[in-house]
C-alpha cells in the first residue's frame, strides 16, 4: 500500500490484467462487486482515486457506488469511462492513459 503514496492518484480497476497493463499506480477490486472491507482498505491506501471500470452499464453503476462510498470517507474520487477494457489496451496507449489520469 505504501508504494501507491508516491502517485498522485490511485487508479482502481476491475481485474488483475488491468493492473498488469496500467502498472503500479493501479489496484484491482477483482470484479465489479466489492466488499466494504475493500472500500476501507482502499481508503487507507490513498486520498485521491480514479475509478476505471469497464464501459458496461452494470460496471459503471458499481463504479459510481464505489465512488460514493469513498467520497463518504472523505476521499477525492473521479469515475472515468473509456471504450473497451483497460487490460486489452496496447502498452503505449495504457501508458498515455495513466499519465492523463495522474494529471500529467
């Protein structure tokens, strides 16, 4: 968890393949369903979040629920929607996306 502090924001994604693609500034909920324990652990890990779930309506609904829970805990949260799956991006595009999400 400490390694995430070096980044401006923690990028929260659905799956481990998304983390592999986006790199060390990301963390996975391991699906769109999440437990309150995961929300609490995320809230302890960082102050600012970008939630980047897949574009399907159900995934976006869950991303917004996660955002509300983190905001309730006093965190700064943005939900970002992209076409497709972050894990399926080519590495160059993924690197550019991470730079954009980190505010660079």
